[in-house]
């Protein structure tokens, strides 16, 4: 008896659907993308019961000709490409011609569409197992309705979560898809209730709106590095945005998940917010199609860059350069509205570490990194000298007084400056430690009992090619035989870290990104903690001279505008705002 059978088209479609349609939000993604591709400038999404009962997407795009309608639900039928060469210049979201056929194989699908060249609309639906297409009143554009998702596939249905979880997945996909398309108005209804309205507006405004923060809390970046265009929205403080799903990543306007971009963001932010793993951010990169492959996965959420490490470096450098601002130089940190109370409240430090015995911190001593607190007293020039020589007011102004032992009040040409002295000093120390580590030759600790590690072929090759890099970081590694290596020296600073696992991570980073990001991040976290322990504590009485010296150091320090946890170190209240408070007309 013959054992091998040709699968029916329906089964083939259902299997293929498994790759694209995992849950209602995957349907939402495909339908929204089709609407974007149609050139629509208004798109609305309605779901009921988490999308399991019904998903409806309506757009005002170019529509589908009635003779094309029956084809639109066929497998591998698309209007977006003809030959494989088109892949290199494709600018639409779709191109594989799989979504509608996959969706129709696992749901009840109905399409109503009126093409821009036709006077009436047409309706494509299944009647008694056969597809029919007949005239139907319709406005210009397309409506796709998907009902009873997975009704034929109970195994799939069982994997779905509660309808509130499914609808929040749908909402996430909706926001991620919508945010980047500034020229389209977006509407989202859940169980008939309108829950999101995004009229056409700039991405910065949308980002702020979605995250429910004010626009002046967001740093907007728009730069070009070689062929790579980079746009980003970075909130000044991530206290308000703690949800991982609020990372919006795009490559050529497609929402993606990408390890390279995530790592670049993580390491850029590490300098600002060490220890905080989750950051709300929008990052969009544009690069020529030849440098990126979207045809990696049927869902098209993963991409492959031709040069991973170039993309990594470009993003990292751009973000870093924009974050690396000594206080008072680039941002005004201005409190611009009269909602001062709220903003100050949200900036307020959580808790200040209370013991101050850490000036004699043994770790710090062993690193040769003495606290700079004393230097605040002696190193800087006399304040009057400063005024005479410069004849101008420095960005953070001159100290007036200390408030509650926590804040420094200072006067500059704009008005009043308030500085969180612990946060500011913490940043100054952190940057100084990092510099010491960068500039000094790393001290290597030789291990009495070398550690043996086994590597696979690729890892072994990476170690051999990067011997120099590894030893400059303080790791001395020798080959024993083809895949066994011995670690005989480690950087003194790494004494508290699990050597075996960190070496594995370093090797993986070196082969993926060309740099050892994970090690640097651990080292920074460690130094950040030392800095936090060593910085001036609350209730430390400071003289005016010490305060002024702290302000001058802040102006010289990279990232001086933020403490190591990403909170602002200072803020400005302009005279005009103070005038507003007192209703004083000027
Ligand atoms: P793909 O998007 O990869 O081409 P789909 O299965 O998603 O494949 O869609 C098949 C075809 O149906 C598209 O190529 C397009 O021509 C047409 N189509 C689907 N949705 C729309 C829409 N909202 N507006 C206009 N045309 C559409
Ligand atoms: Mg499509």
C-alpha cells in the first residue's frame, strides 16, 4: 500500500498558516500592513473578544480590482513582486503573497473592496465552501473581516490566552505598526469602544502620546551615518516607561525584533541607566535594501543585516553621542510649563543611600580610585577668580544655597537651577572611574589554577582571531588542544564575576558584534555601584565653594545631565516661568 500522499491544498495552507498566524495579533499585523501597502491615509482596526471572534480592518487605500479579488486569497499570489530581483528594491511590507491565504485557511474571511478605478465595490466570501465574488456597495478602499479564528483548528485555539491578554497583544501590534507611519491616521476599537486615536502627527508627538509623557521629556534624534539613517525618541527619564513592550524598533519602517538593535540600545543606555534593564524607546533605522534581508521569516519580524557590526556601531555611536552631554551644555532640562509640581514629583529621587562611611570603600581603594569628594574642596579655582576671568555666567550658574541637604540652588542667566547633589556627584565619579579603567593598563591577576573551558569550532576561531583584544581586556587565554582552552589571567576588576560564563559571553559578542558588550556592561554596572556608594550623601553640609566646584565638574563631565540611574541631575526654572507663577507681566 502506498504510504506517501500528496497533502491537500487546504492542509498545506493550514500548515503554512502556523508560521504566520500564531494568534489574533498576527492577523492584525498582516491586515494593517496590507492597508499600509495600499497607500491608505486612514486605517481603522476593530476587534471583539481579543480578536478571536472578529477582527475588522478598514482602509481608504487603492482597493482591489474585482478581477483580482479571487486571486488575493490564493497562496503565493501578490501584486507586490514579480521576480526575485524585486526583493532588492521592495518597499512594501508584503511580498510573499501568503497572508490572506493563510488567514482564510484558519478562519472565516470576507473582503469588501472598491478599487480607485471602479464605480462599485465587490464582496468576496465563502458560501457553502465555495468562494463567490459579487457586487456590493462600498466606499473607496478595502475592508477585511476575519471571524472565528482557528475554529477549524482546536489545537491552536487551546493555546490562546484570555481575551484581555489577546486584545493587549493586538493593541501592542497596532501601536508598533502605527507609530512609524506619520502620514496615516489610525483608529483602534476594542469591543466597539474606541481606545486609541492617532491622527497624523510627527513621530515624536506620537511617541510621547503613546507613552503618556510630555514631549519635552523626550530627546529626539535624527541623524545619518554613512548609508544608515537613524531616528530615535529617548525619554530623559525612564521612570515613567517601564514596560518592555514599549520598545519600538523599526528597520525601513517595518516593526522588527532584532538582537543587534536591542544590544546597541542596551549598551548605549548603560552609560546613562546602569542596572535598569527596561527602557521605553523608539529606534528607527533606514538603510538601502541591499544591506538588509527581510526574507528571513514568514512573519518578517526578523531581519538580517549584511554587516551586523556596522549597524551595531552606527546605532551605538549615535545614541551615545546624543546622550553624552555635560550638564548645561546641550539640554536646558527646562521645566517649561507650570505643571512644575508634578514633574518635580516624578523626578524625585527614590531613596538616598544613608551611610557615608563608604569613602573608605575597600574595593575603591584596591582599584586606586579615591573619592573625589575631597577634591571638591581644593581643586577648583576660587569662585571670584572664575567670575573675573570668564566674565560670563557658566551654564549651571553660581550656587546660592543648599536646600534640605539634598539640592543645590544656583542662579544662571536663565533663572534658577536646581541640582540633585548626590545624583550629580555620582555621575561625576562614575565617569571618572570609567576613564581610569580606559586609560590605565588593566591590571591582570594571574590565576594559580587556570580555568579550563571547552569551546565549539566557531568560538575557538573567535578566540584565536581576537587574542589581542582579549588580552587588552585582561583575559589571558591559551589553546590546549583543538577545542579546549585555558584561562590563566583575568582582569583584577573581574574578581567577583563568574569567569567561565563571562568569557563565553565575551566570545559570543565578539563574534556577533565585533565588540565585547556584555563584559563592558557588567564592568560598568560594578563601577556604577561603587560610584553610588562613594558620592556625597544627603544631609552633607556643603560650602558655597564646594557647591560651585560640583557645578563646574558637572559642566565638564560626560553624561553630566543624568545620574547613573538615568534620572536628571539638574533642572532649570526660567525667570519667565517664575514670573508666571507670580503673575508678573514683563
Ligand atoms: P502580500 O501582501 O504579501 O502581497 P497578501 O496575502 O497579504 O500578500 O495579500 C495578497 C494581495 O491582496 C496583495 O498583494 C494585494 O494586491 C491585495 N491586498 C490585500 N489587502 C489589500 C488592501 N487592504 N488593499 C489593497 N490590496 C490589498
Ligand atoms: Mg500582505
